[in-house]
C-alpha cells in the first residue's frame, strides 16, 4: 500500500544476508567465479583497492584475478574470515557492516595475515534473493592480490 512504512527485516532475512556474506568468502577461497558473480545484482558494484568495478563482466574479472592469485606460488591456500555483521534496513534493502581478515598460508605452512579491513555493503532483494548492490572494501592493513 502506498505510503505505508517499509516492512522490517525478518529473522530469515538476517539469516539469508549472513549466508550471502559467508558465500562471498567461500567463493573467493574456492575459486568459484560463477558463484561469486551470482552474489551481486546485475549492475552490482565492488569498490575496493582497484577502484569501483560495476557489472557482471567487471566482477567476473575480479573473481578470476583473485582465484589466480590464490593459486599462484608461493601461496598454499587462503581463507577469508568475516566477523559478525551488523545489519540494518528493511525487507527490500539493508546496509551491512562487518570486519574481515584474509589469511594465506606460506610455503613453510605458517599462516600470514594478508589483509584486514571492513566491508560496507548495500544489499537488496532481487527475485526474492539477497544480493550485493554494492560492496565497499575498506582496507585497514595489507593488500589483495
């Protein structure tokens, strides 16, 4: 109904947004390029160290580059760890903030903190599914790649 207030986020919305955040890390760490791209709206934006990249083709290039860097020697593996998100919004749009660490394994097996920072996300419902409209990566330490 026009003029009615937006519906508040449900517990299921919060779980689905949490799954979206976890899927982002999983796709990057496993090299799942198609899965990564599917987490964004068709005109979604990733804004990080390389500046804003928008749309499916640009996001695919980002995921391919990250997958290649994670598989290149001397890297033995990587894992993204995201902290508990703070989620605010309604049933159509949410703003999410969370901290992250990127760990990589050195050739000797030692874990190295490659980066840490904060994600600032604008998430939207597209066809009944939560996706990123925009993900901003605020790097506090380190670098990607």
